[in-house]
C-alpha cells in the first residue's frame, strides 16, 4: 500500500486563495494578480509556500502564473532586467520555503521528504487582462511565433533559477499548447506537465476536443512531458474528460488534475454556490481509479484541502486494495465451487452410463419372465382342470357301469398323455428361465434408476448455473491478466530505459596483469575514478589534451574532404546510440544518389552545420565513434562504404529484402496486422527459395525472441516485428539475422566461384574476364546477362570500358573485390543436362 500511494504526487492548492489568508486583500482583478506581491509582500509569498508544504504537498508551484517582463515594466515601472530578476526571486522564495520545511520537519516521518518546485507558466492571455485566458479567443488573432517570443524569457528565467520542472497550466487553446510542447524541445534537460482549462465535460475552453488535443500534445514530446491533464476546471467534469483517454494505447498518458472548488465567479457578487458543492477530496477516489498520478487544487482551494487530499490518497488506495482482495477471495471460492461441480458432473455421467447398461442387460430377461409367467398360469389351470376331471371319474357311483369301459379307458389314456406333455413343457421352461431376474428385483432397479435420473436433472441445472459463474470468472481472470501484462510491459520499458551500472570486471581482460592487478587498481574507487584509471592503463591519451580534443589532420588533398581541418577539434563523446542515429540519417538522406559516400557526407555536414569548427567536431567524433563500434554490423558496413572498401549496394539490397518480405507478409495477413508463425515460415520459404531449412528455422526463432513469443503463442505482430526506430531498421534483431545469413550465403557462393578459378593456392594466377564469366555460369546457371555484367565490372573495378578490353587481374585481387561487393546467387547450382547460357 505504501508503494502504491507513494507513486501519487500531491500538488499545492490555489495560490491566490491561500495567499489572501496572509495579505488580507482580495487579489482578484489585479492585472498582475498574485505576481505583484513578489515585490510588495515577498514574505507572505514565502509563508504561502510553507503552508502547502506543511499540508503535505509533494510539489509546489512558483508564484509566476501571471508574471511577465512586459507586465512588470507596465504596472510596476521597473526595467526588463529587473522584471527577470523578480521572476527569478519567485523561485528563490519557493526554495527558501522548501529549505525551512526540510530543516523543521525532516525528522517528523513525513512522506514528502523531497518536495519539488515547479515553475508556473500561465497562458499568453493572462497578461492581456481582458478575460481571453478563460475562452482562448486570443488564439484567433495571435500567431504562434508571437506567443513563443512572449513565453521564452520567463521560461528561461525559471530554468536558470533552478526549478525542478515546468508547469504549463490553464492553457485554453490547442495552438498555444502545441507551441509550448515544441518550445520545450529547445531545453532537452527540462521536464514539464501540460494542463488545460476546460469549459465542459468534452472540450477545452477554446472549443477543441480535449482528448484529441491531449493525445496529440503528449505524442509530440513524450520524453519531456511527464503528464497531461486539466486544471481550473469544475471537479465534477474531470472524470468525463479523462475517461477513455488511454484506450487502445500501448503506452498510457500520465494524468494530472488540480481543479478549482467548483464555485462560480461573478463580477459583482464574487464567488457563489460554494455551499452546494462537494469537498474536493470527495472526488479523489474516482480520479485514482482513472490512473491519475498528480492531484492538487486550483482556485478557491486552501492548504486544508490539500491536507484532505493527501489523507484521501492513502486511504483511497487502501480501500481499493481491500476491495480487490475481497473480490479475489470471492473468485477463488467460485473457482472451488466450479471444480466441485465438475466432479459431480462426472459422477452423474458415470451413473447414467451404469443405468443404461443395466437397462440393456435386463430388459430381455424381463420379457422372458413375463412369457414364463403367462405359460405357468396356463399350465396351472390346465392341470387343475385335468385333476378335477380325474376326481370326477374316480368318484363315479357304481351304477355307472352301464357306461362303455372302452370309452373311459380311451379318455383316461388321453388325459395321461396331456398331463405328461404338460409336465415336460413345464420342466423345459423351468430349466430355460432358471437364471432370470425376478420381477421384484427389476421393479427395485427401475425405481432406483428413476431417482438417479431425477438427481441427474437437478445436477444438470446446477451445472448450468455454475457454468455461467465460470464464464464471469474467466472474464474477470482475463481482465486481470491483461492488467498484469500491461504492468509487466511497463516494467520492461522502465527496466530498458534505466541506466545499468557498468560491469567493471570485464575491464580486467584488457589490462596487463589480469584480474588481480585490475582489482588492486579499482578497489574502493568511484565510477569516475575507475574510468580515469582505465583510460590511463589503456594509453597515454587520457593524460593529455587528446582526451578532450582531437588534432586536425590538415587540408592536404589526400585527406578525406569531411576531415580537412587545421587546429584542435573538441571531443563531444558521441554515445553508441547517437552514432547509430547519425549513420541512419546519412543513409536516409543519401538514398540512391550516384555520388560517393565521402562526397555526400561532406555535403551533409556542410548543409547541417555552417560553422567550420562545429562541422569538424561532428565529422571527427562520428569517425571516432564508428571506429569504436566496428563490432556492430551496420556500423562496419557504413565504415567500409565510406572508405570505398564495400559497395553500398549491400545496404540497399538488404533493405530491399527487408521491405519485400514485409510487404508480402502484410498481403498474406488476414487482419493486416498479425500472421501465424506457420504462415510466416511459408512466406519466408517462398520469398527466399535458396535458404536452407536451418536458415528458415533460425529466422523463425529470431522472430520469437524479438517479439518474446511464448510456446503457446503463434501469432506474429507485424507492426512490432518491422517497427523501425530512429537508429535504423538494421538495428532490429530480425534484420541482423537477415544480414548474417546473406553474408554466409555470399561467402559460400564466392568460395565455389573461386574454386572454379583455381582455389586459394592460385592467388597470383591472372584471371581474365572470360574465365570469371565461365566460373559464374558454372556455379550459378540461372544468372542473367545484366547481373553478370554488373558482377564482372565490380570485380575488375571498371564501369565504362568494353569487357573485351579489360586487362586480367590476379585471383587474389578479384577475390577481395568480390567479397566487398553486392554479389548474390540467383539460382541453385544445377547438375541437369538442360541447355546452359554460354558467355563469351
């Protein structure tokens, strides 16, 4: 919680409002506003700063919002120099208040242990004193150059006085905002925030769309603008102004808000409606949810409001953290329920399968039992009828002798036959249905199945409800994962932007005496002292003027034109990045112009720097930096082209490969932005048919590494893959791999050509044009006449003579020339019997 709250900076409040508590006057309406008190009541200005620091402000702003040299000259009757001194005194008063605050409160465990001072820079319209600063109307009649000339002296005075940053505040129009952002580039070491005054929930005071202007201004100078936001605006409008401003942005805009109290000012009645408004700290939690990093107050806000904002900052973050913890617990509980539901679902499915199996096994047995039951009933009644009939015959009276005994005998035999047949059938059926399940067990199983089926229905309904909850949990999980990915990406950006500590132990490999002597020399020293020891050990240049200056090489015609200079040249120590940016700019400017690189570089420096000494500084420092960076492939290529050792067609051929592959990938991509890694591999194979499977796999591996793709992520973002920064496309890992494979293919190609010419052992052998043609035709049957002619002329360093009149050269010389040129294989080395092109 402490780490989260410490990232939110609290600003001071309305300076004029708090100042009135000391001077007792209403400062509204004065053409200089509070700036007049820099001359008349400076101690009260100092006390106002101290009030805000005691209230917990992390950043205080100087009393220079409406201060200008012209205003001081007009209304105070002082000279322009005195006006600049008065602006500088405002910074001094803020510094004095900070010093006293730190001395008195440094040991009180306050959280603002290092408060910053921001130089307040109000809009151009403030000094006009006609109310145009509230609607930006002056932008329609005032040029950007006029406003720039008016702002520059006061900004320079603030910077020279040592402010920590600048506050471009209450800007009402887009024209002045863009001008201020561009003007800030003239002071590259200075940071600033940009804050607009807005007339409603969507528009700045002049009427432009707030979010459009804010994004545009931040993107013009993201390295120096630390935040963009709004001030001197009703607090109820802030959420609508900022909501959605960072949607669909890779790097979000840091936000700053310090609105007024929401009261309305009437010329005759003064400030009104104060009793109808919420306190300023009431809105803090909403602003924190939007990602605001700087919070303070403007007109009609006092030190007490700042104290409340500081408390709300910490408490708000604590409350949201607790709410998030509760939400995570609820999500965990729902996840456990989902797991239990899945277990029950599997159990129900298993029971259903068992019930179906029981039904299939015993239904046929049930039918057999039913038939057996019916047959037994039939036999039973037939047997009973025969027994009754036999009893009747046996109990017949004596006087029945008159009946025919033959007939009776026949009837008796017939009954016995029927009885024997019935008993045989009964015995057979008993044996047949001996293993049949009784009806009672079947009825029991059927009742059990009915109960299980009902239970399965209930579980199915419960499963549906849990699935809905599961979808919500997944959505919340996805949202949290996106937030985590954004945080990780931001951390990576911060880690990459940070300055790592040098690995001094590597220096031991370059010092005589090894690691033991290096540790003896460097032990206990600061980084600056270690650097001096290292330079001293590497050579005597560190102890002479050569460490700070280069000696000019003179103006002899043998010296390259861009290095012709007499006298000392200051060593400005270009960084590796600055050297790369400069080389890339030279390539872009030259393009395909048919002039040597030395001549173009001379013209390039002359066009950019009119002073000869400055031109010499950049030329000598570029060469010195390039010599130290020859381990970089793109720098080595530029250095070789500059000295005529390499063909610049190598660079343009590599760039053509890069752009052709990029265009083909964009055509194949479905959405114009992404492509699967499998499709990338197919396009690469089609684009580079001569590359081996190993080379194609290496390209895919480099793509994964550059984009940091995980194993389960197969989508390649083409915008990120082919993103070209100011250091050039060839600084990207993917472009470097293309260049490495190109060099390997060229080396193999040339080895085959040289082998056809006699091999390395024949370095002094004289090679004619026809011999080199035959070697190319054998090794590369697909080569055309145009490429053949270009390769021959490059090898023999003759671009104008007839090929038949070119004199032979030693094989060693031809090998060196071919290795330095743009020589590439056109097709595979075929061994077929097809007709081959003959070169004579």
